[in-house]
C-alpha cells in the first residue's frame, strides 16, 4: 500500500511540474508577443511622426512660395556676364532658395578655367548671391606642336593655364588681360595643360620678369611683345619698339635699372636701342639704330 501511494504522489508531482512549466512558457510567449507588438507600434509611430515632419517641412519650406528665388545677384570682375554666370551655375529664378546646393553651384563655376574663386550665399527670403573672381592673363603661350596648330593658351601670374571659353552659340570668351599679353615662345606641350599650373621654372622666371618690368622705369618705355624661353638661364625679350633685350634669369631688379638708364640715355639723344645684352655684368653691349 505504501509503495502504491508513493508512485501516485510522484505522478501527481510530475504533473504539477509540467503544468507549472507550461504556464511559465505561456507567460513568456505572451510577454515576448507584447514586447514585439509594443516595439512595432513605437516604430510605426516614429515613422508616422517622421513622415509628418517631412511633409510639414516641405509645405512650410521647400513648397513655400515665399522662398522662391526672385533675384540672382551676380558680382563678377571679368568677361562673364551675369546671365552667363547664372547659366554656368545651374540655378534659375523661381527655384526654391533653400533647396539650392551651394557647394554644387560653386563647383559648377570653378570648373571653368577662367574662374579663380567663387562665393555663393543665400539672402533670405528670396535672393541668391554669387560673386565670381576671374583669373587675369598676363601672357600667352605659343607651343610648337602640329597637334595644337594655332591654339592660343593664356597664363596668369600664378602659372595657371587657360584658353578661350567656347560657348554653344559659337562665342569665344578670352580671359581678361590688363594690357596686351606678350607671347612666351619655346614652350613645350607639357606646359599647355589647361586648368593646371605649369611646372617649367623658365616660365615662372618669365612671369616674374614681366611683373618686375611693370614696376620699373624701363617698363614705361618698352612694351614687351614676345619672350623667348628656349635658351637655358636666359630670356630674350622682343618689344613693339623693335628692341631685343637679353636678360639673365637672376637679379632682375639690377638688370632692369641698367636697362632704364640705357633707354633714358638713348631717348635724350634721340636714338633708338636695337639690341641690349644685360647678361654681361660689366660693359653692357648695346646696339643703336
């Protein structure tokens, strides 16, 4: 009898354990289900709020006629007209001011070799401001190459190479020049890469010479037409006055002072200078007409 009761109690105990285990499992399932449902509701609510905010922003900002561009103010110091600046910038009147990508507008304009720098800013509520600083060409490059033919290249004081901008209507816009740009000859094809700075030290010497000449007395008495760069450590200038001047690539100020003194002496005696060799330190050879 005792053995039978023990088996009966053991069976009841196992049954009770199974019932308790099943109950805990059901509670866990319900809790997990509630958690999933709660998270789903939170996500749906977040998505709804995000969608509502986005729609509200579009209605209040991007679809708001108050922020439509009514005027594009262009400040340019060169050959590009305001209409062409706007065209190259890729913006237009009526476009939403706040939706304009200022970095893209700046990039569009800086892709033009003629352009040195660009400033773009919004002027709320309805104006866009664009300031363009163009490069100034101080000389032209003549490259001895059959591939390029008579192609003309321009260069600024920093050695940046440009060429005329061809528009869709056939118009050619040349870089601005403060004065007639002399031609640099003896230039290689590698130095005619548009949109990049030259690497030739001889070209930089020629640009420096032009800069120093503008500041010297001799610069007011001569107009440089061509500079030959083909000889190492020497620059040969040809002027519109039919004067040939040989210059060493070092110590420009001293050589230009000598040249100014020679030109003044010749002017006082109503003579014209034909050839001057400034590469000689003493006893400068001069040929007069």
